[in-house]
C-alpha cells in the first residue's frame, strides 16, 4: 500500500479537480457481510443466505449497499490525508447510487475526485465524488458524492 497523498488544509482549494487513488483492493467477505447484517438487523437472504442467494438474479450473496458505502472512510484514508486539521467531519452525501451489486468475495477499491472546496468558518467544506470499483465489473458498486469538512 502506498502512503496517502498529503494536502495541507490551506492548500485544499488548489487541488480541485484532483483524482486521488486508486486505493488498494479490499476483499468483501461473507463474515463482514454477516456482521453488518447483525449490526443493522438487515438479514435479507441475498446478503446472508448463500443457498437462497444462489437462486436469486445475483447467483450468490452480495454485500449490502450501505456496507460497501461504509468502506469509503478506510479506503479514502489510504489515498488522501489533509494535514493541519484539528477536526474532520462527514457532513453528508449529495448523491448516492449503487449501480451494480458487489458479490461476496469480490475485491473493491476507491477513486476519489475533489470537485469543490468552499471556505467555512474555521476551515473548508469539500465535495468528493467517490467511485467504488468492483474488480472485473464494468459498473461500479457505489458512486457517492460526499461532503466533508476539515477544520483547523
């Protein structure tokens, strides 16, 4: 794994348009999907029952969309770091789509494009478009436009 690109808080505006990544590949395991199902009480058979999921249009178990989304934080941390920050917060999502299923056993990685930087009291608000690629698939598993704030 390569070290993340480090950007000083004051330099964020200069990086609009920059694509960070890709991150390393991460394998989605059935154990992780089962743990997420237990945590969220979402035990849909397409996620947790290999026999039932084998009869589904997916042909096997798939990760929850929100589980895949939750991987953005650790995957982004591999590719991008803002230095000189006292607090970084997830401010929300402007757009979220799950264009293709993420099969259990698949490998995913993220590419993040910094689209916008706006000054806010104490720092900057940023808008990143994140694309979670699924190895061997034409369509991504997640496309999420994420709003983050970095405060000095």
